[in-house]
């Protein structure tokens, strides 16, 4: 990991030198960071046993944390070809010997207007799942959008994609992607993920999106099979999502996002199998009192298995924030996260998780 950091510093320093020598502005370095002082004010004593708890950790744990550090280099090869290389340091998903680690977040080539109104992208790149809803949410430094938060779809994939306008005015847009389905990691099997996304914006302020993907997985043995070797059945993942958002610039934003996520034949009951279908819905809004001050609120409900025979895995998640911007590139946000948990069928209930934070977000160009 130290070698990667050293290589990155040398690389970006060399790029800066070459840009300065050439006198052009084809290359751009940018980045941002956000983190918090947090305090786990309330936790159930059995929080570690709860699956799908987004607001975990021990009670009274507190401290300063960086949740994301980005360093990005964009370079215009020509009018037709642009590239991006981005590194991320993320203490929650990438650590090395207990220390914050660094990994390649983006590394792609974009061929602009490969045919009229459409671009082609190759490499490690964003997936279509929540790119639009995250932009409308506008507060990624506070938290991920619901499908990202619950791990339904990765934010990145090593893939090829086509995206562009369907009509001349750009009211309808499309985004198709064919990827490994392994996030930022190298491919290890033959199974792939197929993404499709349609966006409709009849007016500048309003956006609606429809999203679907199929993650192919290896078939599993059928419990009902009487042959040898056993017959196999599908075990693929299917995800569908709808987003509606309205954003009045510098005033307010509203959004609602819902999804269904199905794993074929995941649940075994005797010699029978059932699909597991999860469902989530997120509603959020923000209002700007001025350029410096805004309020933000969001509510999520997530149920990993909607089958009425399975209880105890539904979660309600809330965030409330006051965003103060002393500078265009600096935001300071006192906020609180609350998560509640459905009781188990046995009657065992769980105390809510409550975490107040002061979040710091700053960017550089």
C-alpha cells in the first residue's frame, strides 16, 4: 500500500510538471475529503448480532474519522477522447493492517460522440444504478443513497458502456453497461452483470429514471431433484429501481427512490426453494435558507426479505442535518443518524441506534 501511495505522488507530480512545461490545460487535478467527529450515543447491547445494520458499532464509541478521500486526475487526450484516474481512501471498506487504505476508484477512457449523441466508456467506471439519484440527493458527504448504503449494487464496475441521448432535445437519455459484476476487483469467474437505465426529464427541474440489472450467478443444485448429478436451478440476482426527483437550483430539492432486489431460489424450505425479494424506499428533501445555510432530511425503509414468513430484518433509517457553508468549497454539518430495527419473531426487540456527528466536507480543484 505504501508503494501505491508513493507511486501516486510521483505520478501526479510528474503530470503537473509536464502540464507546466507544455503550457496547456488538458490535465486537471481535483479532489475532495469528508469525515466527522461522531459519538455512538445509543446502541442495543446485541447490535453486533443484527444483520443489515447500517448504523452499527459499539455504544459510546466516538472519535474523528475520514469516510472518504478522493484524488482525481482528468486528461483530455483530444476532443474525442478523455480519461479519468481516481484514487480513493476509504477506512470503512479498504483498510491495510488497521490503517486507512488506498485503491483505484476510477480508471476509464471515454470516447465522446462515438455515434451521434452517444459516448462509449471502457474501464473502471460508475454504474447506472444511482448516479442520477445521488446527484439529486446532493449530500453524499452525509451518506450514500439507499441502494449504495445497503449494498444492492456496487457504485463501480470494470465494464464497457454506452450512454447518450435518445432524442435530439435530450429529454430521454439511456445508459447501457456490460460489466464483470465484481466492483473494483479483478474478474474471477465467467458470470457477468448487465445494466440498463432510462432517464426522462420533461423540464430542467424534474427527472425520472427507470433502472434494471441482471447479475448472473452460477446455478445451484435443486433440492427436489431425483437425478444424479442433481438438476440445477437459477440463482441470479434481479434488481429494479425507480427514481423521481425535483430540484430547484439554490432553493430546494425533493426525491423518492424505490427498488426491488430478488435472488432466485435463495431460501431452502425442505426440498423446496423460494426467491428472496428485498425492497427499499427512500424519501429525502433539502431546503436552502441562503447560500450558506440549508436543512436536510431523509427517511429510508429497507426490508431484506418481504416474505411474511420471515420477520426481523426490516430497518428504518433517518438522517437530519443543518448544512453550513462558510466557503463555496467547505461545508460543516451538525447531523444525527437514527436507525430502528424490526423485532424478531420470538418477540426480542432492539433499541434504536443513534449517532450524532459533526461532518466536515471540503473540495479542491
